[in-house]
C-alpha cells in the first residue's frame, strides 16, 4: 500500500520543520469514512519519533507523512499535496481512487 507525496507537499513540510526548528516534524493524516458526505480528512503535525505500532511512515526528500493502517486503506493510491489559494493554504489528499461518489 502506498501513497505519493508531491514535491510541493514535501517542500512545505520541510519548510515548516525548519521554521519551527523541529527536524522530526511529520504530517499525520487520519480518515473518517463520513458516510454520504465522503471521506473526512484530519491533518496534524507531530513528532515522527512518536509513531504508534499501526502507523506507516512515507518519506520524500526528508519530509514524512504518517498514516495509520486503517486510514491507509481509505487513501491508498492517493497523492498528498499542498495547495495555496486565495482563501488559504492547506495539505490535501488528492486523486484518491478509493473515494467514490455515492448516496442518492
């Protein structure tokens, strides 16, 4: 099972780690299936040295993304990206092959 970290996401994670002087910073992603409204993604910055037994760590250019095995089932094959828009900037799960429209 695998996810891809885009260059933009890796660059932003490395920037945050450098700015906050926390070289072990990692992005944790957790997923709730959300029913008819689709997946709900939860993002948090954490110390990569505090992973749990069921966590999987993905790395690109020194940037780390941590996903628990249950959430990974719902986003496998996805990309983790960082977007900057007029309304704000954020990390996002994109191109998720597990997400399908439904209900209705």
